[in-house]
C-alpha cells in the first residue's frame, strides 16, 4: 500500500477556511454594532473611465470606408438602419452602445472584414 504524503501545516497559521470564518464574524459583529463598514474595514473605491469615446461624422465615415462598405452595407453589418448610419454621418451622435461597437470595429477590424468578404463570396456564388 502506498501512503499519500501531505505537507504538514504550521499549527500557528490559520487555514483559508478559518480566515474566511474570521472575516465573516468580523463583518457580522460590525453590522450588529452599527459601525460604518468603511470605519471598520479597509475599503477601496476605484473609479473607472469606461465611457466610449465620441465619434464625429468624419470618424464614422472613415471607419466605414476602411471596411470598403457603403452606408447600406455598413448598416447591415452592424445591425442598424441605413437612416441611422446616414444620421450619424450627418452629425447625430451615436448612442453609447453604438459608440462602443464602433470602437470594437476600429480596434479589431479583421473579423468585420471577414464577415463582409464571406458575404460577398456567398452572394457571388448564387
């Protein structure tokens, strides 16, 4: 019979489970006492700037032209109407979700170019 070898744990160091239980008890006690949690525990707040950038009509047109797409094809590609793309290129600001999508296309155009290429190949095979 082979014996499994376990590293011996230092009895003075608490296990992860014991640390979690200790932390939860501390939280329970703080909540019960009415102490403000930031006064009792170290808390960090990180503010992230995640708002998508603004897009000018020229930016949108340049991205569309980079993909060699007409307004109609670009609109189909991103799931928008042609009137929406036209409005963006005439100065109406895209909503945040659309701005994020435009950023994604700009940062990594290859998948979008592939979609257009595959659609063109499929259309020419008909």
